[in-house]
């Protein structure tokens, strides 16, 4: 029985010896894809004859969008205790009605402001989905606040 044939030695590259792999290679050789892709760089702005380069920065999250989401969660979070207390005690139900209505209106106002801020920032501010979620939660909180208010008034 003869031993298996040996692959010819690879020529050295840059003075280093290549590792000895059996021929053909155990895996298909594909060209490597670059890991990092450079971003498109805008043209420089000339100020007093000097070129200024403005690097493209990562967009920052919108603070009003996050506030809108938090206020919407707080407004809808008071719905279950508000409904229970409106059935048991109308005055407590009106208290929950006021807090839910304030959180809901604040959430809607912050979401509208955040959406306008994101649209006018031209990619510098992110958080459109967060603002939309805050808007929806704010509208839900306002609707539940009206329901709690109606139940409290009927039980009064």
C-alpha cells in the first residue's frame, strides 16, 4: 500500500513560510469581504478659503420620544386601579381620571413634538418608532381616562 501523495510546498510570501495544507484545501476559498465599509463623506464646506469637514455622526435618541413613551406607560398603567377604584369609590376614580388624563395628554403632546423634531433633524435624531408608540399609548390612556371618568360620574 502506498502513502497518500503530498501537496507541493507553497512558495514563501514576504519571507514567511506558508502552512502546509493538503491540496485541495478542506474548505472553499472565497475572497474576504471587508468588515468595515466607509460611510459616504459629504463635500467639504469652504469657510474663509479653508475646507471644513463635518463627520457623519451617529443619530442621538430623541428625549421627547422617550418621555412620551414613559408618560404613555404611566397613563395606561393606571387604568386597572382606576377602573377598580371608580367602581368602589367615585372620588378615587376621579383622582385616577385626572392623573390618567394628564399623563395621556402629556404623552400625546410629547409624541407630536418628538415626531416633528425627528423629521426636521435630517437623520441627526432617531426614535420615530418610540414616538409612535408613545402617541398610541397616550391616546389609549386618554380613552381609558374617559371611561374611568364616566364610570365615576355614573356611580356618584
